């Protein structure tokens, strides 16, 4: 395992322990936090749109600012 994979695994395990989530959900929350530049604690259950083993979008966030919105 290379260093990058080990760092991701370590952060996923840490997220799993902190939030008491299975590893697959912890990985989803961790990567979502990297993309949105927000804390793992900012992940809302409504952001989780995983429908099973469909290999499509698993999380989405919509940030509204007045009459504008950003989708992550």
C-alpha cells in the first residue's frame, strides 16, 4: 500500500470511529468533507443520496445564498 492510500485509510478509520459509522459511509463523509471544504460533522443526512450498488452519485450538497445556489 502506498502512502496516499494509507493516509486515506487512516482518515476513513478515524471518521468511522468519531461518527460511529461503517467504513463505506465514513469514506463517503470523509471525501465529501474534502470536496466541500467542510468538517465531517457538517455532513447532513439529507446529503446522503446513496441508493445502493448503483455506481452513481452517493452524496450531494446544495448551498443556497440568496437567489443563488452552489451544488457540490
